[in-house]
C-alpha cells in the first residue's frame, strides 16, 4: 500500500516537472526534500526522547542506577548487528561523506543512506549512546536530496543544490532554526553558492522548520525561553570564554581522534569491539549519568534556576545543594564527554559530534561563570554564559562561526545575546583555526586531498583527477640517436617536448623544441649531435597519484609548460599546464551553483 502511494506521488512529480520551468521545479523540489528531511528528524528525535524519558522514569521509581548503563550497551551491539546483517557490513559516519560525495562522486549518495542513518543512529543514540543525531539527520537529508535529483535526472549543479536543501532542512527541523540551517549548508558543505541559489535552500529550511513545529513536541527540541539581559560590563569575561572554548575545542578534536585511532588498532571482531567499548561507556554513564544520550535535557537544566537537579539519581545526590560539588561534577563531565562520544562512535555506534559540541559548550560556559561567581570575583549571568558557550565550542569544532552564532540566537528565542555570541564564536574559531587547520569532521578527507576547504581554488582542484589530464601518446627518443631523428619527429607531429628514455622506459631527460631551436637549423650540428648531449634533467616529476593541487604547485615552482609523469618509476607521459588550466576552468564553471 505504501509503495502504491509513493508511485502515485512520483507520477505527480514527473508531471509537474514536465509542466514547470526548471527553476520552478527546483523550488518545488526544495519543498519536497524539506518535508522528507523534517520527517526523518521527527522519527529520530521522538524515539530518542521516548527512550530517555522511559529510562529516567524507571530509574526514578526503581532507583536502578545501572539502567542507563545497560541501554547503551544494547544500542551499540544492535547497531553493529544491523550494519553487519542489513547494511553490508559497513556504514559511513560523519558529514565528511557528503563533502566526499560532492567532490568525488558527482553529488551521488547511495540510496541506503536514506534509511541507514535513521535506523543505526536511533539505536545508538536513542538507547543512550553519548553522541548526537544531527549528523545522521544531515546525511539523511543530503541522501534525500541526491536521490530525488537522480530520480528526475537533474544535473550535477541541481543535485548539489538539493543536497544543500536536505542538509538545511535537517538542521532547521532539528532546532527550529531555519537561518542556522541555511548557514550550515552554505558555510560547512557547499563550495560556491551564488545569491540566487539561496532561495531554494531557504525554502527547504523554512519547510523543514515548519513541519517540525507542527508535528514535533516542543519539549523535544532544544530551546530556551528565559534568558538574562546582556551587560556590556561583562565583555571581558566573554572574551575569556571565547579563548577557553577555543582551547577546549582543540582538546576535544585531538582526543576524539586518539580514541578513534585506539579502536581502529584493536584486533577484535566487531561484536567484541562493541562490547568492549560499550562496557567502558557504561561505566562512565554509571558515574556521570548526564553522558547518557544527546544530553539536551541536562543543557536545559544547567540554564535554569536549579542546576543542582543534575545530581539527582546519581552517586553524588547527597551533594545536590553543594555548589562546589556541582561544579566539580560539571567539570569532570565536561572533560570526559569527548571520551564518551569517541567510544560510542569508534566501538561501532552511529551518531555525530554536533550535539556533543553543544553539550560541551553549555558545560564549559556554566563551569566558567559558576566558578567565577563562587570565588566572589564577579556576579555573571550563568544562563547567558551557558548558552553562549555552546556557540564557542560549535564554532571551534566545525569552523562554522556564523552557524554557531545564529543557531544559538534562534534557539534562545531572540537576539539579545548577539554581541557576546559574535565575540565568543569568532575568538573560538580563530584559536581553533590557528592550531587545527581543518574542522574535525574533514581532517581525514583533507589528508587524502578529497575534502573541501575555505580555499576555493583548492576546493575545485580537489575534484579533478590527475590521471584524466595525463597525455600518454607523446613520442619518445633514445639518448644515442642524433638530432636528425628528433627533427623528423618534430616535422611529423605537433609535439614540442620529448622524453628521452632507455630500453627499459627509464626517463633519462627531456628535450624541448625551444631549447634546441638554434641547433636544428644547422645541418652539420643536427647530423653530429647526439640527443644525450643536449637533453636536460626534468626540474619536477609528477606521479599519477599526485593531487591536482600538488601538480599545479609543481607547475608554479618549475615555471614550465610541460612536466613529465612517472608511473612506478617508469616514463608514462606528460601533463600540459594549459590542459590542466582548461580542466580547472571547466570544473569551476560546472561547480558554480546558480
């Protein structure tokens, strides 16, 4: 029955495509992708909230301190089981795969990503894994956009644009923050977007937020209705908070990678690795229950008038009204969050770092302001610092200051904190960028030359394959031949450069027409001069495995129009700088989203 309705809807969309202009159809598509992404958010958020409420209820009645520890073990093991038995044994995690799809896969995302992320992340995070649902939501939205575009045979530009629409709608629906959704899609994922392309992305974000508001219980969303006014006298403290969140972001990023590398080196089966990691996580959650799940409920608690509630139903409940004990609990949780998240994801669970960044930011902001207040140095508005801290960590980890600023501004219900948000987010970003060139989600791809960066030229070059511009049909010459042979080759071809090779195809040197122009018009010298006497050693050598950025850097350094290519230490061909530049211009034109 469900398939029947889907088939009818697809028919209606196909008819609409034939009747509408391309631009109008993109607008319609943005709405449909936005609705699809919003429903994915509703499913994930509702399930995660229901499980958290259930676990909290059971703990409150039965006083089972270990209940929250058992559920994450079940969730991670079930996730591994689904991946092994249903998803072919592998699932990609993190938003970096969207960047890779845009850069290397012509914006084509596999169909299974439309459901794989929902199923696995709901098991992991829904059952208490210490990670976030936003990355799976973003990937699901991107998959909806990509596969929708493939279904209706849209171009690469439109596929990429609809991926952006799915991403924007996902973030907008998850937080009821359409502006943040648009900025995240543009700031983090899309390379080059014209002003005109903002319209469908805004339509998708608005649609996602609207569907979320209508269908999703407001209690599930991370939102704050109460906040204290901004006092400009506290600017110096916001500057200090920006510095702190910047360094904490670096701490999180580097330690998360260490946890990933540790689990990657473990010689265990997937199920044993899941049990090992989940058991460590269970111990952490038993001691610090706020590490359970996304942690959004504890963020709300910190921003309210009675943050001591965090210690209820924990090993430290007797210290509920002790401010210093609460501060120690918050500080410890803050420093351990990276390990809880790293273990959750590295042991086999699925989720992301978006929610953990907000969790960590709120705890940093609370710890910073509460500590200063307890020392008697000042009297800071703790709820404001709790919320602004979220922008600091989000900006530092994802290198997305605009997204961070407007997300927190939107979920706080106003823009009274805009100045401190801008101060903290920008300082944190600057500190993080100074020590970590790339955001944590794309480090691996950057190392492989696959990821988008803030440098537009690098972005475009990363999408080009060096192999595609190597010319392998160049004629070669041996070192012991005289120039008569070379003159004959020049007169019967368009080549201006020749590789000098031996019988085993080892490159011995190169000869360029411009370098021997005077010699070839002297018949005596042509007859009695050997190639090895006039050949030159190449200044730079290219490998087919070199990225295009490396290739262009070698052209720039050598100041040459042609560079030789060696494959497995043997002569393979030449790359022309003009060919490389033409490929760059063509790709730049195709990637510009209009």
